[in-house]
């Protein structure tokens, strides 16, 4: 996975959520701090923030990428935050530290990474990428999950490749990678036979059996990605200029998406509901995009900026069947 993604160090974990949890700890996220993320994401993104004792702060997404908007991030920070002489970013209102930024590459479509890196640098935020859905997705030729200090992948059963359950931390530098390995394997000091643990570590290691499955899946990754592109292109061609006005979601400019989960944007909520009902009644499983995180009981009170695009997409996006057809084995 190091060779495939081009990161310095890849550390396997028991699942993608655990990878996110440890990545955020390594980013320095502490109890009482804030981590900026998008409200349009899978709940694991926010849960990992909560596991650190931190609170998510929600900013808007871009309609083209479905992911965190660098412009919305910069605008929200301008409005509510300041960067102190110590280089740290704080909420002006109560002085809470905004430690990190956690964008998610929705359905495998990369967020505007170069702009996002710039905004994070400007405000002193550590960039951690939730690349759970974007294995095989590239932004200007560079693999997603390798732009930030840390990135994470998931090998859950529904992802591009699976280990049954599993995940991975991608570290940009070797030291951070070693820390990831240490923290995810009970913080045991390396020794041939002694059992000494030098901090509170986690039992987040990926079992060998799952890892073996991952090795076999990795051999098939290019084939899966090719098949997903063929499927996405078929949807795109079929839906081009359709009378209903459904817009097929395509990879952002300068990006190569893995098309993990295909999606259409409906014209309005009524059309979305009709599409969901019609397809599911006909035995074709479609689903709406996630309810926004700021609507969930655990995250209603969190700080947030304007979420107009997220709300717009929440009412319109429908996912289409995206499984890769069964491959002929050699
Ligand atoms: C799948 C996924 C995860 C991690 O899920 P696990 O089931 O814990 O491997 C995290 N974030 C997003 C956006 C995901 O889609």
C-alpha cells in the first residue's frame, strides 16, 4: 500500500474508524479541541473526532466535489477564528483550539486538495484526510490520503477492496508512521520477549487472516477500478441529456476518481423521493446520501458555518448500484 499510494509508511488497522481515531491522536487532537470537517459525510468521520474527546465543527462542501470546500473553510475561519502568536488557531468566542481539518473524499471524488492544503497552512491546521472511500483516486496524479500529514483508508466489506473489516493509516513521514504502528499495537516497546508498554496504546491491529485477504484483494485492485470506470461511463452515457434532468456525478477536473459509489443529483426532493421509491420497488437498490451530521443527536450542538451546499445535496443525491461485476478468475 505504501508503493501503491506513495506514502512513507502505511499501517494496517482493524477498521477505518480506528485508523481515523489514531490518525487524529497523532495529529495532536486533544480533549476540548475542535476539528473542522464536513457535515456531509459518513458518521465514522465525526465519531473518530468524538473518540478523541474533541468536537467536530462543520463547514460547507463544494457541489462539484461533494467534499469540504476550501473557500467555505477559509471564510468560516475568517469569521470566527484567529491565529495566535503561538501559531495555533482558536475560536475567538471561547478560545478553544481548532487543531485539525478532516476532509472526506465523498464516494471517491477528491476534494480540492491543493487549495485545502493552502488554507490549512494559512490557519495552522493539521490536515488529516478521510480517504476511506477513495482508494485508487488521484488529485493531479497524486493519491488521495497523501496530501495531509496523515490519511486513512477503509477495507470494510462495501469498499473498493475489502479485508472483511480493516483499515489503514497513511503517514507522510516515517516518524509519524512508526508512532501509528506503536499506538495501534498496544504501545509495546520492541523487545524479543519482554512485555513493556510505554503509554496507553490500542489493540487496533489488523488480524493476519484479514491481512491475507487484503493481499489477495490488492492483486485485483486495478481490475476492480477498471470495471468501476466502465460502469460509471455507462451511467454517464445513459444519463447524458436525460429528460428528467438527473445529473450524473463525474470526477472533478484534474482528478481521477475510483467511482466507488455512483451518484446522481436530482432536481429537487420530490424527484429524489420518486426515484428512490420507484427503483427500490422495482428491486433496484438505490439510497439517499447520508443525513447531515449536524442533524444527528450526538452532533447537533457543534459549531458550524453556513451549510447551504450540503443541505442542497442532502435533498437531491441518490446513489446508484455500483458493485463491480464478478471477475473471471485466471
Ligand atoms: C467506510 C468509511 C469509514 C470507515 O469505516 P470502517 O467501517 O470503520 O472501516 C470512515 N469514513 C468514511 C467516510 C467511510 O465511508
